[in-house]
C-alpha cells in the first residue's frame, strides 16, 4: 500500500506481513509486523 503523508509531503510505502495459525475453532498463533523504519521516514519532517 502507498499513501501520501500530507504533513510531510512524503509517500509512505507500507510493507506489512502477518501469520495466522488456527486450530478448529480458535486462533493458535497471530504475528504481525510492519517496516517501522519506513514509517519513521515517511512521517518525519525534514
């Protein structure tokens, strides 16, 4: 996904990943991750 951060004028190119492991009727494991360095770059002024 890409979005323009209006406060900084920079494009935020989000990389996001997830892992879901389920057993019948319940979630056994859920992990989510995003590129925090890219978020910091896009939202920082200057």
